[in-house]
C-alpha cells in the first residue's frame, strides 16, 4: 500500500490550456492579452529571424515562371589557378577534371567559368565559358577561345 506522506514528487507540469472557455479559469481573453493578431484564432506559424519573418526576406517574384528554382552561379576558376600549361593545350572540362581542379559532378551541375585574375604565357585553346578579361589575356598570349 502507498503511504500518502511519501509520494514521489511531480516534476512535470501540464501546459496551459488556452481558449477553452470560462470554466478553465482562463476565460474572456483566454490568457492571450487583448486584441491583435496573436489574440485571435489560427495564426500562421512562420520562422522569425530578428523580428522579420523568413517569408518577408525572400524576394517577391511576380508573373510567369515565379515558381522556378533560383538559378545557381557557375563554379569559378581563375587563370592563376591553372597549372603550368604546355603550348597549344586544350583547356576544357576533361582537362580540368584530370588536373583535379574541379570535380565532374560540380562542373556538370553548376557549370564552369574562367575569370581573368592572373597571367597566362602560353597560347592555349579554351573550350569553357570565360570572362572578357580572361578572353583578352588568352588572345594576347596567342591562344583562342571557342
């Protein structure tokens, strides 16, 4: 038989039952304060960061194509990142994967772009997208961009 003097202590409390009428002890405003959106019924639960909802931080897309995923930027390689190139080397996806500058999966999913930071001395043929500055430097060295 259980001794009523030595009952185990209850540590967990039940949550407040709001909005359940006068008999609950939280009638009238139901413990929600008065007025305002939060005092009313079903309000949407949104992620709040710094007082601004996550939805409001997203750009407003209007019209056709608004449900398309946001486009990804290409994987960037600079001229200075290229290894020492031999004369008339073809710089394409296969060459970059072979020289371990990029992984095949990354290049296929994001695309590649060659930027003009750095110098190039040998004439090479480039078969990936490149910036105007990179194109100018490659053509100045005697190479070509396809």
